[in-house]
C-alpha cells in the first residue's frame, strides 16, 4: 500500500478550553496480532472493529500474498486461513509488525517469499528475528530489508537465544508463529531488559485466547508448545496510544476530553497515559462512557521512566515542553530505532520551536521555556506528527511538514483533530 503524499498542515490553535468526546479507531497492535493468528488458525475467524490504516492493510496484503483470504471491505475483517504458499513479495512499508511478524509465517510457506519496504524501514532492526529463524531451521538470504525467506512448508523450531533489548517485537514475532513449528519454540532473551513488556503480555494473552499453550513463568523466557492454533474472533479495542494526543488536549487547553469505550482492563501500553496525565496535574476519571481527562491551569513536569511505554514519548515530550517545571524522560534508548531516531528528532524539532531540551543517551531533559511557531518535521513518523499537533494546540503557528504520516495508524487524524478544535 503506497503511503499518502506528503502534506504540510497548519496545526489548529486553541485559544481556550477544548471540551469534546471522541471515538477512536482500533488498536494497530491488536489488529495485526489478531490477523497473524487468524492466518495460522485451523478455521476462519473475524477481526471485529479492525483498524483500517496503512500498517494493517499492509499486514492484510502480506497474509494474502501467503495464500490466506482477508476480506477488508467492512469494519469486521474476515480471515480464511489457507495453504501457505511462497512465490510472492511482501511490502512492509514502514511497519515493524509486518517486517518482524510475517517472516516466521513465511517460513511455514512452501516456496520463496521476498520482503522489502520503505527506505527507512531498511535501516530498522530485524536481524535478531532472522538470525533466530535461521537457528530454528529456516533458510533466509539477507539480514535487513530487502531479504528473502525460503519456505519449506514447515519450521523445525526448538530452543533459541536472542537479544530482544532492541524491540519487544522480536519476541512477539517468534511467539506468534511458535505453535506451528514442529518443536514449538523455547525462547530465551539474553541481554538488557526487553522494552515494551506490555506488548509481549498482549501477545501471550492473545495466543492463549487461541488455545495455544504458553509458559512465561520464568523471567526472560517464553515457551510455546507445538499444537493447533484454534480459530477465535477478536473485537479490537480503541488504540490507546493514539488516544494520548487527544487526552493531551485537555492538559494543553485546560479543557476536558473523553475518549469513549476505554477498556476496564487492557494489555495496551497506552493505558499508562492515565497515570502520566494525573502526575502532570490533570484529573482523570474512567466510567461507563470512557476515560475523561480534565486539565487545570498548569502542566507540571515529570521525572519518569518510559521504558515499557516508549511509543508515548513524543506526546509526553510535547507536554513536558509546555510544562512549568523540569522534566526527565528516561529509559527510552530503544526508540532511536523506531520509525525514526525519536530522541534526536524530538530534541531537534522542539528546539526549533524554542524549547529548552537536552538530548540524553536514553532520553530527554526538558526545562521551562517560551515556545513559538514554526515548522515541525515529522520524519514520516506518525507519533512525531501527533506531538506537533499537541504543541500546535497551545502555540500559534506550528506547521507539520507531513501530516500524512498519521495514515500509518489513523488515516483520519487531521480531520478528527481539526473537528474537535473547530467545535470548541
């Protein structure tokens, strides 16, 4: 799927409190995991309220290339697993989930499967997954995009040791396919702490919903038993990471924003925004309608380790740049390997708007400053574009160079965002 053309966008400014309710599209993380498991299942299933975005359509396209039928014509996507076949090409775009989750499935296919993606995706790490698959019996040419998986119709599986300190997706990729490997998979992480642990917990929970036996009792070790992947329908929760920007509007404008249908229990890392916004001076209430955040007359600084929720960093950094006290965002060295080097990009773009920022090896230090308008580059990164929108709600004259980057997980983001501020 080709990304939408680059489109500069003047971020709407809110001179007063925003009071709004918003219904957000589904979680990309949940949708793409559900699609992979449906493709490996023993019968058809449905992914209800699937997110329709560039990343999820790329995943649907990849699984179709491998011989599955994925009907994306309605809000509820039906998936018919088929005999996994090679002979095709997978477009990964800028989607880490496609680049990392699909190669284990391709290893189960009969024939060669070629993988490539956007230029920046060729620089993002995937080698740990490919090295692990080789150790489990899969023949692969290449260590980064482009690469080719030579599927033989099965994967031996067994024990493998990896360093997943660069991305939790390395673990999830191998667990998702593990039940279909001849010997299952016994995965041991050997390295620094794995980032974004909630995403691994999400993967394990979804595997268990499909009847897959997963043993995660030992720290840094996951064992998936060989066996069938039972068909199971999924209803996708709202994307709580995308919700971060909308909830931040309450803080930047002193208003009140409700995200409808916030789940009572979830494995999504975005749920941490409740605690973060409370620490920054907001009032946070979850009830039958959803989650409501009400801002005050100030934004407080925070000292926080975002290691497990690194995807929230751009929006949190935007709020910290507007805070009346210093902030320290720590534990996020791994986000240098995301869609862009998010630490360096945030430091550069925030300074360009007048922020007082120090770039650290594993995070950012921000001090109170007076911000002004200007161009904010997104680096084709949806989370960077979200940060710019948050800043623009409080600072007149912020322009995002490429709002189309938001199509990765929320194609209607600029329209929905502008509608909320226009209706203020």
